[in-house]
């Protein structure tokens, strides 16, 4: 079933499909099996029909997401449905949906269910959940990526047109790369986090998984906007310098700063992606990646991990046994940091921000692999901390440096597992990044997610 937004919209406008028809077909297509551990709570057919019926008298032309099904990471509130954050003992049932969820529903979108995640959004692997390790959409023995695990896999397998994730350290990009999806991490504050269980509240972003960059742009347009209920919310700023998509410069880390963690294929795939960008009019510029790497290390080695403890402190202290073991180890380590440590880290970050800022004088976008390699679930279980750290090599610095980022698929390993790159730029370059990602997909994409359906615009 082709769930591309443009395709569904065309069917609705031609009268060949109704939202009621869609949810009935989708409910049957998804079925009752969940062998890949994608869902924490699917909506029943009766619950889906309420949303579908609410669209019956509404104008398709007036609602950009009319009848479009979407999935929601289960640390984001949907009214009347429990939010677990991947921990059943923590669960609560909100009376209101998160601001962004409500915006999407108001735009006509239909929520399908709440998806599995690394507990309390702590991890990039998708295995740290009492609801089971979420499995890759191409090869179930491999990780899905996390923490927005089920959100990515649900879209990749054709269960939703798009989904919401969160992204503090890479959780909206790593799963996109592992499942042949477009993953957009918006500028910090562009999407409200009101109604989201915090990980690191000062850094958290809601993210979007979609089959195409065009679909992600449609969702972002409906979801963004200043929210007075979120102190970290920001309005989009006007562009000072726009990216010329026919002639642009892109930064690439020095060769000795690239890391592929013993994967023999991903260096070749990254080189091919660079050639693709050059064929689109890009000029590669080698940059010093060290300030970005130093910033990335601050996220988990510095006191920002204490924010994760602050977010769930009362629950953590009262029921530590309810926390997934690896998650408990990471968050529990936060108490070693003092207020002095925090200020010293802030000073270091400020200095790194100043150095990293200079790179934008010579490039329009920075390009890296989204991840250097992929692991099996067994490999991650054997060495969870190291594997997770390796996956964050190219992602952990983004929010600390206030960047926007788009993960875009660019190829496949010989075993059929996807590979992709990430484009990043200063805050509020979101639509420009998505426009460039659209050109990349038009050039190189062959299929949509893991559905086997052909890519089309």
C-alpha cells in the first residue's frame, strides 16, 4: 500500500479513497502480529474510525494532511492514550495531546498508534525497551536504530505515511539511516516539545520520519510554530544566506577524522554520496571536524546527562528497579556531576560553539555519514555502551551547536542494509536542507523505505 502523502492526497481529491476506507484497509494490513516489536499501543479500529469520521464533512483542499496516517513515539502525548516513555510503571494517560500532535490532527492527520523506543529516549539502538528490541525493517537480526525505533520501522514497512520521533543525540536520524527513510531533525524549538516526556529538555527536538523529503516538508509546515506553553519554543528566523541548490559548497571531515568502525562498505558508499552531491552542483570542501567531535563528547561525558536524571528524578529515585538496566546505568551516573562541573562544561561548549561557527564562512552545508556502521541486536547486547557511542559519532553534536539536520538515504550495502548521509546547517535552514535532500532522493532513490514500492515524486 503506497502511503506517500502526495499519492494518498491524489486519491482523496479524485474521490477514489476516503479516510474511513484507508483506516479499515490499514488496520487489516498491519494485522495483530508485532514480531518486530514496533508498537506499544495501536489504536483500535473503533478509535481510528473516530478520527476518520471527523474528516467526513471537512474540505480536503483546506487540510494539507487530510486522511494521512501517522505514528507517534510513545514519549509524546496523544489524548486518551497512555504515554509510557518505554516504561510501563511510569505510564500516565494525558487528557490533551502534545502541541505538535494536535496541530497534525487539526491538519487532518490520523494517529495510528504509539511506537516502541529506547526507554526514556536514552539510546540510539532501539533495544533498550521492556517491550522488546525493535527490529530493523530490512533484516530483523539487525537493530532498528533508536531511540525512535518503532516510529522509523512503522513508516519503513508501510504502516504510516510519516511518524514523530524525538532527537536529542541522533534519535531522529540514526533510525532513518537504518531503515531507508528521510529523517529530519528540525532546528531546536521549531517544533514545540510541550506534551513530550523530556530527555534533555534544553536540547530536545521533535523529529519527523517520512518516505520522502517532500513529505517531511509538508509535515514540518503543518507542525511548526511558536508555542507559548513551551519555554524553549522559537519562531523560524528569516534566512540571512540562502543555499543555491544548483551551485553550493559542502563541508566534509578530513579523511583521518572519518570513522566507519571496521565496516568495509560504508567508506565506499560515503564516497559515492559525495560524487552524487558533486553531480548536483556541489563543491566539496575539507573541514576540520575536531570541534564537532569535541562537542559531541560533551553530551554523554559531560553534565548534560544530568538533565536526563532531572526529567524523571522522582520516579527514578522511587522505582529504580523499573528502569531498564543500561538506561539505569547511564542516568544513574548523572549524580556525580556538580554545579561547578556544569558551569565548566558550559564554558567549554561556548568556546567550541565559537570555533565551530567559523566553518559556515566557507560552506553552505556540512555532510557526514549519518552513521559509520550498523550492528546486529546480538552485538549491541554484548557491548551496549560502546556500540551506542559509535552510532553517535556523527550525531551527538547537533543540538549543542544549534544546527538543523536532515538524514537522507543514498545507497545500500551488498547485504541489502541501507546507508545514508546527513546534511546539516545552522538553525532555521530546515526547508533548504529538505529541498537539497529532495534533489538527492530524486537522483539516487529507487524504493520507499522497506516497502519495495518504487520511489516517485
